[in-house]
């Protein structure tokens, strides 16, 4: 893996961690069950993406 590719993966990891954190904070603030469920699915999707990128390392 080139340095440029490694930097891209590191950047992507940071973004996915940020999205996970934002989803988690939003879940704790939501009252609507349907919306809360949707954001939980988003959080899980970002967790999966993070793990995929991390696996490249």
C-alpha cells in the first residue's frame, strides 16, 4: 500500500469514527422510536465501514 493510499484509509477511518459518534449522540437525544431505529442502523453501517477500512491495514 502506498503512503497516499494509507493516508486515505486513515482519513476514512477518522470520518467513520466521527459519524459513529454523531449517530450515538443523536440516538440518545431522540424520542421517536422509528427515527431512533433508523439512526441506529446508520450507526451500525458506519461501524461496518470502519471495520472494513481497518481490515485494510
